[in-house]
C-alpha cells in the first residue's frame, strides 16, 4: 500500500460544506492529513505525490439499494460486474438489496452473498436482508441472526407489507435490536398494475397510472407505525411533493426517520416516457416536472437526506416488451455521478450539498466511518472532473445489463480514479 499525497485538488467536503483547493495525505488506508494551503509533509513521507490539476476530490459515494442478481439471475448482474461498474462510477460502498431469487432471508443466504462479494467485488459491499420471509409480508425473518451474519438493514424492497399487524410486529422487533428498516412507500392496492403516474399524459398514452397520493398514503401509514414502535426507519424513495409535508412533520416530531430519492426522479420526468420507451419504466414511475423540482428543493433544505442509484439491472428480453409488460428498473452505478451533475449544473444545489446526500448522510445513517474528508477517516475517495463532457453509450457500461435511460445523451462529469482503503480500484491517478 503506497502512501499518497494528492495536491492541487478541489476538495469537496460535505461535512464542512466547503469546496476549496487543497491537499490530502493518504497512508495505511486512512486520510492522515488535509491542508487548504501548502501541505506540511511529514519528514518520513516516502510515497507518491500526485498533482490533480484542480480536479475534484471527494469522499467515495455510498449507494444504498443496489440490486445484484446473485443468486438466481446472474446473467443480469454479478458481484464482479457490479463491483467494477460501481468503482468506475466513483462508488466505494454498495449496500445491496435482498430481492434476489430466492430472497436473502436467512443467515445462510446472507453468508453466501457476503463471501461472493468479498471475493469478486473491488469495492465494499454491505448486504441488506429481507424483513419478512420470502418478502411475502406474512412472517418476519430472524432479524437478530441476520444482524449477526452481517445485515446492515432490513427491507422487503418494492413488496409493500400489506398486513399492518405483521409490519407493526416487525418494526417493534427491529426497534429492540436497533435495526434499520428501509421501506418502499406505496399504497399497494392503488399502485398495483400501474406503470406511469396518473394524469393527462398517462391518459393520452393509454397507460395504467397511479395517483401520487398512493405514495403519500403509504408514508402516512408508515409514520403512524413509527409513532407506535419507535423504530429506526428510512423511506427508500420519496418522489412526490404531496409526501413532503408528512415527512417534514415526522422529522419535526422527533421520529427516527430519513428519506431518499433516486437519481432518476431528480433528473427525469413523466414526459421522458415519450413513445413508450421502456428504459424509462422505473418504480415508482417517473413524476411530473413540478415533483422533480420539489425533490431537488427538498434535498437542498435537508428534508430529503440521501440520493440512491436504485440500480436495477434488467436484460433485453425483460425490456423489449410492450410498456405495461416490460420489467421496471434501470442501471445507474456508472451514471449516478454524471446524472447528478445535471442537478448541480442547473444551479439548484452545489457540490458539497450533493455529496452530503451521496456520501455523508448514507454513512451516518448506517453508522459507517466513511463519507467524510477528515483525518482518521478511511481513504475511500473519488477523483472526478465535473466538467468533462461525453455522450453516454450504453454498450460501454461495465454492468452486464445495459438498461440505462441516458443512452445517447450528452452528459458531464467523468470519474478519473476511485480509491478504496487508499488503493486505486478504478481509473488512474496519472
């Protein structure tokens, strides 16, 4: 492990909220020093000095809610391919979903994926486990044993637990173990069979729509259960303006609640579906432009805490179908950063605010030491050029599946190097 002195860097510090020129010393896998002027190099330093020429240096991205299709659908994504894609996208920690075939709902299944990830992925992998057996919503999993096996959170992903009594018991038990529960907030009956957001556009296209109120109703139910149980809770995706007032009240009332939003809901809207383009079919469906702007404003004021890629690989056979029959989801590990730069370039948020949602807040929610530029923190870092232009070509993505909605679009923001524990795992510091 070579010591590194990274100079002439544009330091993006989400904890301090600053964007300044400086230098960072990396040694033994940790950040040993940070300077905003001439670095005070220790006499014993015999490592490598790299001039970053004004490129951005920030904590590595921590991405909660990544789907890896092992076991069951390895042809869509493996830990090896997802790990390479994450590293190429500046993501140093992926928090994986349990919606595999079969679901990750036993310690044995969790141990299998943990071993596979440790062997195959160049980035950190933290697994989540299912909250109920088979994600069926009937019987809760052995949360304590799964925690002991390494689960960092519990979720049934997009399978909403319809039985409120089962959900209440699971939240109560999770609270007793201080376990984080991550929920998908949709009223399941209203949202069943829907593929777009209801409204004029959905009617013109003849597609089954769901009202934004389904999200509000799902969040209202969960907040009521949090008041009953005191559980630690994260809403994976808040995507509509109508849900924000309830979220603000819950936070003001002292509930242990955070919320995220997907990068696609920050950068795309319902009109992008256009002529039934299935790469734009995601869950929940894309919303109105007014909702999109409201989500960005909620990130800026702290109502929303985390940006997720919601990386969901689907193969060609799953997407090359009529819109209503096509599978939901989009890959996003490699497009997360350049897509997020669209929000920054719009002038609605700055880079430190963006990195608070991409790195610091996810680390804090999971109790991780990463996600910050400070002495003693792990040297999980990303070097990127925020202004580098390129045209997205999905065939060049490292993910096995290529279902990105950004194919052929002009984008900005290139990752130049990704470091985990001070070691370059993607790109180059040359």
